[in-house]
C-alpha cells in the first residue's frame, strides 16, 4: 500500500486536498509572490534545498508544482505564462482552421493534444517538464507553425 501512496503519509482516499496538491499550491503562492513577473528562470526553482524543505514541510517528496500554470509562473513568471498561453491558443486556432480546410488528421491531432494539455495542466505539470508530453507539444507547435501555411496560404 505504501507504493500506491508514492511516499505521502496522508490517506490515499483524501480527495479534499486533491491528493496533496492544494497544500503544495498554498506554499508555492509565497514563492510566486516573490518573483511574479519573471519567475526564477526555467528549471531554477526546484533546487535541492527547496525540494527538501517543501517535502519535509508537507510530509511527502515532490519536485514540481503539480500544475502547468503554477510551474510556468515559477519558471517564467506571469509574462512567460501569458506568452506561452497565447502561443498555444493561437496554434490551436490555426490547427483548427487547417484541419477544417484540409481534413488532415495531423492538424486534428495537434488540436486535440494541445486542447487536452490545457485542462490537464490544472492538476499536473507533465506538459511543461522535459519528457514525451513536452516533446509532443513542441512537435505539434512546430508542425502547425511551419506546415499549415501550405493549407492556409502565406497570409495566415
């Protein structure tokens, strides 16, 4: 049973804290308030001492914010979050237009993948951490940015 808890000491059935996410978010709001506009720099917030302190404070080990929005604010600040959301939303609009015009399932996939990332990111930060999910996001952004011109025309 302890493996299912992933190192957490609280009961696994406790959903009122979203399995420990809400206490993390409460603590991170103080760190966000220290550098709200530009954040700490990509990958610079989760240092060893900070991970140790927060993990000891909340009684389980973690090294990310469990929210792409909070993780991005910590990394790049509110300005980075706004720019990132703008890029994703513009890419989704462009992918939707390219899909409707061409019927190419690749644009549909990009739209669906990025569309899934936005609500999923409320409770997890996998889409902004180095890994497969981030790679797919970047590929979707690149494909739509560079190949949709053929479908939408050079003006789009």
